[in-house]
C-alpha cells in the first residue's frame, strides 16, 4: 500500500517537471534518428537488413550510447531541487519519514530505467515494422537478453550515481558539475593507470566508466561478432579487442550501484533536511 502511494507521489512530481519531458523527448529523438536512417538504408539497398532478432544489437546499442547519462542527469534534475526548494523537508514534516522519502527516490530511479528501456524498445521494434527485411526465427536470443540486461545495469549505474550526488550535494547545478567533472578526471586517471602496465593497467578496466563502456558495447555480448572483428583486426596487424566476462561486468555494476545508493541513504538519514 505504502509503495503504491510513494510511486504515485513520485510519478506526479516527475510529470509536472518540464525537465522530465525534455529529457524523454530528447532521448526518443536520439533513438529514432538511427532507426530512421537504418530504414532508409534498407529501402535503398536490399542487401542490408533491419529486422528481428538480428537488429537487437543496433536497437539496444543506440540506447546504451547516451541513455545512461539521460537517466543520471534526469535523476539530478528531479531529486536535487527537492532540497533547495525545501519540498523534501516539507514531506517529512507532513509525516513522511526520511527512509520512505528515500525509498520513493529509488522507486523513481527504477521507474526511469524501465521507462527509458521501454522507449528504446518501442522505437526500435516499431522501426522494424517499416522495414522490408525478413528476420530469422524467434524474437529474442540469449545474447539479446544479455545485452538488454546490461543496458538496464548501465542505466542503474549512472542513475544511482546521479541520486547519490543529488543527496550529497543538494544542488542540481553543482551535482551536474560534479558528475561531468568526475568523468573527465576518471578518464585522465584511467589513461595514467593504463600506461603503467601490468596488474595496475588491468585494474583500470574496473573503473566505473570502463564498466559502463563495456556493458554498452555489443561486442561484449555477441561472441561471434567479436570473433569476426578480431579476425579482421589481426589481418591488419592490430591487437584483438578484449572484454571482461559479462558476469563480471554485471557484478561490478551492481557493486558500484549498491555503493552509490548506500552512501546516499546514509547521508539522507544522518543529515538534516
């Protein structure tokens, strides 16, 4: 009963914010552009294909590109202002505990993840209906499910980071600045670690942004495609591409997400609103 009330509260708050609809609209356009381009190419070249299940890597890959950052930024824009506008404080005064307030934000994150995945699938799958290509047997292969799950983890990873920054910093502008500054700093640190070589270089693969990149790369989920890419790379004298196991990537993403959500929860409980 209480979860339903919290879900309704968060939904009403979200749909009343202009930033929510701007982010959703921008994401839908971002997903639709490559889908339209693939449909046009298929009509021009009958040797190309845009059908299920073969096109899942393209559909999910488009969402994995900027989708996580849409969710992370949107979490900041929806949560951080509640502290500057004092609505978080007012909710607690009205009888909502800090714990329930926080649970509502976690439910908001889960809702955004589901909503953005649904948009990506609706646009991508809908696009295949306008394609003359004929697909293979089945609709979803095990590798497609792996990529779909990894997309959800990517959205969770950045979204939980956005929630953590919102609760810790409590200012949307500063939280957004901290998020983008971290990405820049981590990239620089990752390069330095990679140049060190040895086990230290290997550890750079477990940095959050690298986990995010590998989760969103279709080559990590489709071994036959990776083998074909590496075969062509070796013919040109290039090193083969390597990725961590999908199970390892999933565990790392869950650990980071749990850490971000845990820090946000501790801050919410210990600090005054």
